[in-house]
């Protein structure tokens, strides 16, 4: 469960105020109406400590544990219900922003194998403007150019790392309400879910002529009286409107 705000300030100097209203759980719905639940736990500094995924019946599916050193996110461990599955590692280069991220998986022999790394480049405001994604098995490598507006990620263009050929081209539209996931963790900083101050209402992928179809995802929100999302409904390419998530707060 989430901690309560009982002190005037957190250990890192930030004010501890009830208005933070941390998410304690989110029900994620499948198209058939069934769902699984994400349950969130936080440490004393209101940093995300653990996410548990449980079935509709309450059985544990998996859980993700976050690791910090001096309040910097250094990694996370992904576990199935019975064993470790993967590791996420973040590396810093003299700043508060990660310079590199690695994703490693445990093999059948329990040895870790590096699957993918991401290298981050920042502007003077500390925003990720380029992410280079290197895959070490199977998938092709690429890089992402990210643009911002009004405190939100508004565009991400993908390019083949070897040829420079353009690929996916995402644009994001937002409401003017509070994004409950913003700054929930320090990374990934190029993910609209965790970086942007508002909630994504529409995602469009328009890769360009001859490179793929235009794809739209529309998110319709129901809000609490304090402006935070209570429910979100999804609609793909003008199709049926289906329940996507239901949020619970501290």
C-alpha cells in the first residue's frame, strides 16, 4: 500500500502534501471485459518501490521491484510469480539523468543475457531529445527523436540506426488534467506516460507514404472532482469504445 504524508518535508527536501494523491492500483481491461490489476507500493520518499500484477481472481502474475541509490533509480528486477525473469539497469554520467539503460533477461541456466540498451541525449533543459536503441539479439536497432510542448511529449520519430530510413512517426495529444504517473519514477524519461504532465487523449502513428497505415488510438477519460483520471476508455481507428483502465488512489 502507499505511504501516508505525515512529515512536513520528504527526505530529499520536497514538501510532503496530501494533494500528491498517489495511485495505489489500476485495473487494466482486456477486450473481452476481463482485467488484471497493477498494485503500486512506494517508499518514504514517494518513489515507486514495487508493482504487482495480479489476475482478476487475485493470483500473482508478476512483480517489478525498483532499486535506488541516493534517490536515483539504478535498476529494477522483473519477477514472474515464481522466479526472476529480467533486470533493468540505469547508468549515470555525472548528472541526475540516466545516460544509459540496459535490459537483461535470465536464461534457462539463470545467467543474465544483455538483450537491449538505450543511450540518451538531452537538451539544456534536461529533456531527452534522442534515444538510441541497440538490440543485441534478433531485432533491428533504431533511434528516436523526441519533441516537446507545454510540458508534454508531443512527437516521436523513429529511424533505422544503420540506414537512417524513417519508420514510425508518433504524435500525441493531451487533456489539461493531472497525469497521475508523472514523475512516478525517474525513468524512462522519453515515455509520455511517465514524463508528460497531462494525460494522452490521442496517439497517431503516421509513418508516411508507402511505409505503413495511419493508426489512431483515442483515450476518453472520466475524471474525479480533483481532476485526476478515474477511468479511461480506448478506441482504435474509430472502432468500438471499450473500457481500458480504472484507477484507485491513496
